[in-house]
C-alpha cells in the first residue's frame, strides 16, 4: 500500500496478492488485467497472474515495475498529488 501511494500507473488498483482471491469482484472480467510490482524479480505479480488465469481472467504480467515506467517518463499518479510526469 505504501508503494502504491508513492506512485502507480494511472488507473491501477492496489490489491495485495494475499487479498486477491477475496477481491476478484473488483476486477473487470471482460478486460485484460495487467499485474505489476517492484520489477522483474518481484514474484508477487507472477503469483497474481497465475491466480487470475485460474479464475478465468485474461491476465498478464508487466515484467518491469513501476520504477521502469517512471524512468521512461510515463505518467504516474500518487495519492494526494494527482497525475505526475
């Protein structure tokens, strides 16, 4: 949650992998879901994608995390600050 507040991809939801099964109804079943976390060595997104696919979601993992997104100069949102570049 702290990482999400510090900066996330616009439109992203913060659902820790341990809560994912109980919060599946928050995710759109008819759209692709992209899971991401800290970066290429973070296994939480891998676990999330496995669970989502088992539940019938079209899920993918963004291999690079939000830090790479930010480094490319792409838009980031953070709580209380609105959208940033």
